[in-house]
């Protein structure tokens, strides 16, 4: 494994399409306090392997991804680099570890800053979504290749959603509206971007946001969705970790994962 990016690929592109290189940025600098005490969330074990390694492999499983940038805790870059080197990862993909910042937004920006020239598509993926299928990753990349400046995998909502008004401590919250859930989507990662659009968003938008796509929205650019996957859920609470273990066990039993 090398910390330097691979040289540009040489195969001839398909007729009418130039070769477009894709990199993935995985912010993994958070502490994950809702999972309880212990190691940072990205380093928690899932099936005996840190979640971060599962997330890195999920990106590298796509043949379109030739570079994965992991944004580590500010004081943990050496540990994360050693972790990557100790696990079998695809030879065709290069890996780079950089220290992160105080917020997710700052960490993604630092990951973007570390990207070498020549990568036109950038994926941003949560380290806490370790089980996203490669088909979802490829669908996001393909939509950006087809011209979308930003793409998010998304799922329809199963639950009815209520909008509430603020209430005092220990007081019931009054419901003020019931949005039409047919027009709402639960958004996952990886989110895919035209690199120039994402860089401009991080240089322009200074408000705190919950995802990178919302930053691109603030530029007035269109964000589109592709179908998400139920196994691309975010491991946030202890029950999520139990579910992730069950999904991984089923994959290993049925697919030899």
C-alpha cells in the first residue's frame, strides 16, 4: 500500500466518454458518544473487524474508485494508517490518511484539500455506514458521470412524520403538521459530487450542515437521488451495532462475504 495516488489509468474510454477518475473521502474523526464508552465509533469492531475497514472496503469494492482518503481523529492519524496497513485491501486502490478537524464539515474539507489533481468525482461516505452495497456506490458514481453535480442515495420513509413545536423541559411537544411522506426521503451515503461543485460548496457555505449535499443545494445546484439500500444504515446506537452484526453474519453465510 502506498500513501501516494496511483497514476492515471491508461485503458481506452468507452466511445463518447472520457476517462473520469473517482476518489472517496471517509470522515472518521468523530467520537460516536451515542454508542457508549470505548473506542471512537469508526474503530469499533464489527464481525471482528473495525467498522472503518468495512467502510473503506465498501468504497474500494467499486472498480471506479481508485483512491480512498480517510480523515482520522486529529491525534490518531498514525493509528488509522497502521490499521489500514494491517488489513487486506484491494491492490488497485490507493489509500491516504490525513488528520481531521473539530467538526465533520471541517474534516471533509481537509480530506478534499488532500486530494491530488486528476480526480473529477468525489464520494463522501460515513465511516458509520460500513455495509453499503457496491451496487449503491456504483449507482451514485454513474449518476455523477451522467452530469449531476450532486447525487445522494435515498429511501422512502416507512413511518409517518410529525412536525412539532418547541416545548419546555418535561412538557409534551405539540404537533403542528404532518408532512406528506411520499415527498420525503431518508438520505444515506456515499454522496457523490462533481469535484469542482463540492470544493466550491466548502469554500462558500459556512453554516453548520448535516450533509454535504445540502451545501451544494445552497449554491443553487440540483441534487438528485438514486435508490438507497436498507443495509446502508448508519450505526449510531448499540441496537444498530446488533443489527449490523446480524447483516454481516447473513452475508458471510449466504455470500461468503
